C-alpha cells in the first residue's frame, strides 16, 4: 500500500465531504452560496451545500485545451465574456491566433449549451454582497478557476472562497492571493493529474448534474 493511500479520494461525493469541516463557519448562512464548476465540481459541491444547508448554483467555465494536448489548459472562458490566457502554456505549445480563436469558439458553444441544459429558464443568481464558495473536483493549472474568479469579481460578492479537494502546491499558492480564502486538504508534492488522486474519477454526466441541481433547488424551495 502506498504511503499516500490514505490521501486518495474515493470519488467526488467523498471528496466533497472532506471539504465540509473547514467550511463549517459558513453553515446555515443566508448570505452564502456554493457555486460549482460543472461538470465534475457539481457532485463535490452538492455534498458541501447539503451539509452546510446553503444554496447551490453553477459557475460555468470552459477550459481552452491546447489542440495537440487537449487536457493542458492554454486558457479558459467563463460566463459573461470572461477570457484568460495561460501564457506559460502558450510558450510551451505555441499556436497561431486562428487556432486559438477556433478553440474559443467551440468552447463558447459548449458553455452556452450547458447554460441552457442545466439552468433552463431558471434566472441567474444574484451574487452582489454574497459570500461565494467556488468548488471544483480539483485544480491542475488553475486556469478554469482563475476565469471563474474573474467572472465572479465582476458581480461584486462580499467574499470569495475557493474550496477544492486536491491541487498542486504551486497552483494553490498562485491562486491564494486572488481570493479571500482558499481551502485544499490534499496538496501533493508531485502532481500528474487530478484523476490520479481519485479511485473513481469517471466522467460526470449532464444527467447527474441536472439531477443534483434539481434536488438542491427543490430543497431550497421547500426549506
């Protein structure tokens, strides 16, 4: 058994439960909202929002993958026209403007599709003066989370908290200065991918996202 085996995350719901204790100060507060980065962040965030008895909603972000290495983020986009570039990735994998724009266009279409599929006619949540907890299933380069933070900041929340189960130390340190609080229980010294630290990292489906959101929204309306 690996000496780090106790730190391996079982699955996304289990990873979410690891975030509950450090986030307990935000429990039962009407000014707190958890925003999940779909799709993988939704099962993680659902556990947190349920345990803390706070609202759950979405922060739609799309990674811009390098065409030759799609898993490697050369930037990210978020709702509201937010776009960021990962200049370091673009130095390692240089591509021309047309190729970059083609990826932006494709991911923008997917962002819009997800907005329509997940939210339907539900109005966007108002985040001004709210405490917002951004949750994903992990960070690698941090590009998607950085886009989420920038998009969120335009809505003037009172506090921005990032909570993720696992991320490389250098990404956590780079992001920490951009938010009010950053929680990450597992920061391995060597990091290959987020999925490496999960026993089950199977893809979250649209159907799972919709089901968890409906459950959370029904609970809020009933409560």
